[in-house]
C-alpha cells in the first residue's frame, strides 16, 4: 500500500469536481482505516463501520469502493474487475469513478496493479506481496440465510457456534449427493471465524489460502468490513468423507486454450450453440500475447 | 439476438446520452424549470427531502427533474449530495409547540383550544379528474385567513397533565447512544452503523428516512391485526418551525431558518401492570414539508416497535425491530434489488456446472434402477 498523503488531515479537492481526493472526506477515510486495522488484526471478523452513501447504488460495489477510496494513494495503480473481466459495465463504471475522483493510473494487468477491486472473482494470475485485493460484498454474514437475526449471529460467531452451517452442508449432501453451494462458499479464517468470501465461485476459494496479498472486504449496504491478512490460513468448510472440491470443465478456453481457468459459457447462436471462454480477460490476453511472442520467435 | 455484454465504456456513454434525450422529451415544448417543480410538485419535493434527509426544496426539485420524476432516484441524488456536506454544528431540538400552524387536526376531540384547522388538504376532495387543469385553466382560489395560529397547545399535553398518557420519553431507561465525545447526543445513523437492539432515537431516525410505501404497508398491517395497537390520531399538525443553532462564538441561540414539517402524535392503548395504573401510550411521526401519510405511518410503526419496551409479545413484522429497520431504507432496498441487473455470469456458470452434474447423476441412477 502506498499511503495516501501521509501528512494530510484536511480535504483537498482532487480537481475541478470539487470533491476530495478519491471522493470521501479525510475524516471518513480515517474512520474506515481504523476499522480496516481492526479487521486485519482479527481476521475474518466483521467490523461495523459508519458506511457512507456513495454516488453509486447500494449493492453495486459501494462497500468495495469505500475501502478502495480509503487505501488508495495518488501513485497507486488500480485495476477493477467484475466477473473476472475488466470490460464489464460495472467494472468500467467503477474504474472511471476513481480515474475521475482520484486521478489514479488504471490498468487491466493483474501484475501491474497495486490495488485490485473485484466483484465475484479472484484473478487467475497469482497475487504478490504488496498488492491489495478489495472485494465487493453483498451479504457479509455467512450465517444470514440460516439465522436472519444480527443479535443471534453475533453470539454464534463469538462462541464459534457453527454447527448449523455444517448441518446445512450435510443436508445438501443428503439431498443431492453433493454440497450444493457453488459460490459464496463459506470458509474458516485463521481457525476461528467462519467468513463469507463474497460471491466468488468456490473455484477461487483455494486462492485465498496463504495469499501473499492483503485481502479486504467491504459491504456498503450492510456496513461491515473484514479482512484476511497476507499468508493467513483459509479453509473451505467440508467433511472428511466429502472433501472440498472445485468445479472443472470438460472444455477449454476457445481463445487461449486454457484448461485450468474458470470458464464462462457464451451462447453464440439461436440454436443453443455455445463456446467457453476465460472469465479472467486479462489472464486470457496474457496467454494469447505469450503465444504470439513464441510464434514471432 | 443478444451477445455477451463487453466493451462497456462506449455503450455506457451512449446510454447516458440517450437518457438525457429521453428525459427532456419533446423539445418543441418548453422545458420544465426547477422552480416550477418546486412550486407545483410540492409534495413530491417534500418526500424527496424527507427520505433524502436534507431540507433543501430547490435541490430536491432539481433532483426530481434530473430523475425524470422517479422519486427514489431523486432521493438517491439528494442523499449522495448530502453525504459530502460538511457539518458545522447540530441544531437545538425543534420546538413544534411553537409551530406557525397551517393545518392542525385532532381525531380525539371534537373541539379543543387552538381549534381544528383543515389547512390545504386533499382530504374530502372528491377524486374526480379536474379537466379544467387539463385545459390549463386556472381555478379561482380563496386567499387563506391571515391569522396564523402560533403557540397552540398540544392535545397530548392535556392528557399528560391528567396522567392519562405516558410522558413523551416513554418508559425507556435512557441509554446514551451518541458518540464518544457527546454520549447524550442522539444517535446518528448516517455516521454510525445500526446497532441492534436500537434505541428509540435511532429507530425514529431510521423511520424518518424510511420508505413511505414500506412504512405505510407496515402501519396498515398493524391496523389489520398484525401487532395491533389501537391508535387514535391524537394530533396532526403541519406548519413552519424555526431551526435554532448556538454558534460557539455567540453562546446563545439564533434562528438559522424556518422549515415546514408535519408532525403526528398517536394515542395508543396500554393495559398497565401490577405496579402501574393503566394509561395511554404514544407513537410519534415527523417529516419534512407536507407529508401526512408518512407521519401517520411512521407514528404507527414507532408505536409497534416499542413492543419490547412496553413488555408486549413480539409476534408481527411491524414489531420486529431488525426486520423493520434493516429493510425500511429505499436506497438499500432499491440498490440491492436492482443489482440483480449486474452481470452474474460467474455465479450462474457455477450453478450450471453443478446442476448439469446433478442431472447426469440422476439419469444414471434412474437407468441403473430400471430392470
């Protein structure tokens, strides 16, 4: 993380828009930074924060945006993805927001980015030390669909009363023969808190474990922040006789031929014909470029 | 034919340009001015100010214009602006006792000091379309009476002085819910996250910002028996109140301006306990401008949410604090419902992979079981 104006305590307009650098005022950023520090200190614990209204709708990434606005500095390089892709509408919109309000450099390249805001995916390219991955989170509470009451779930987390979650997964196995959760698959962080990894496919869960990058999660509507510090133990919940497994495809990427990345299915004609392509557009392009270079040599 | 949504940048620009054109409508007609909206769509402006939590009729009218009249979109615009405003200081509590009254009615007493004042109301209008307005005709109007009523006594104070109703603070042991620097200040949910169980100050703030339609439905549900609380509209008043501030360098209160508000005091039944004589209880509603429906609904829901404090069984949605407060904000709800329009291909693909596998296994089992 490059610190945003370490000496700055008062607001400075980024440009003619009349708003502070990265939109949020410095007092709000300070409040969010305190929450981020707590979140990093207690991995997987949901820290309540005084979330602000953002000029984008709740549910469209306002939590992630507040976290990004708080950690980003003028010399950071920002990448924004949605569904793994840099060119999906909401990713474009959020990237433009920061280009406009913070004037930061943006990139589509995973290795070149210092801050990556994401919705629903973790990039295929392994992250490295010093990078920050900011997740947009719709429902931060993994127990919400089992126990809707905040007053109850708080106690359950404190007492590590996670039996209900295992019962839910067991019921899936009894009914379908498999755990039927395919995304937002619950994980246990640092051996204590059960955490919602946001709606990433379970395919991405193993990437969170021991990740050298700092992972920050922001839920704007629900006003919660949580974090996984670098090199933290992250286990997907499972059973000895039903170990956790990720989804796979019989097909390979139509463009780059990858047989190990998460594939999106694209319907290409009116008769149900379909191809499969990498959901991570940057990863796909990197592979295509590498192939092109090999051919050129 | 719909091809994968990619290359969004240009598409977004084009969409917004088209939106601007659509918003403007037929350019052979004169453009609607913000001042016209403010003057002639006053109740929409009031709703936008109330739920947008910002008293600024001009900006609320601008928001309505920019949002093509979509009230929730306008509320969103105003809230997103409000959140960037610096806070100089908090005002003194507004004294609605000293309101310059435009309208004041009580459903509990036939007549009372200060009188019943109908004011400008849609009540008792026959809902017949007025074709004079269609023809842009002006209707003859009667000027209102000059003498405005001020310092009008409150209906609930008559009852209070007789001990027939609880005090406005209710039964709550006051728990300081403000900030660390000012523990006795009312809580502010625009600065702090909601904390359950919530105190009444926090609840009232959430309800004041809450969606009128949602509160109306909940209020209605209490009337139909889902958490019934036997309400009487003790008093509804509407008019101008002064907002006072105490600037630090002055040390005494000065008037910063006047705002229009609608206030509702609801009288509700309560059966008393072993140690306490029976008396009426209260529900309270307050909204900016002319917003009677909102104020009434808010008062009913406020009373329903006091179930815990009054030792009532919590059996209905309107009494369930987490249910009501977590879902009453229309920016929360419209944002999250509309986020379904965002791409979900990755999660959907994950479900497809699993579903295909489950179906394949199902077919295999069925074939194996067939003789």
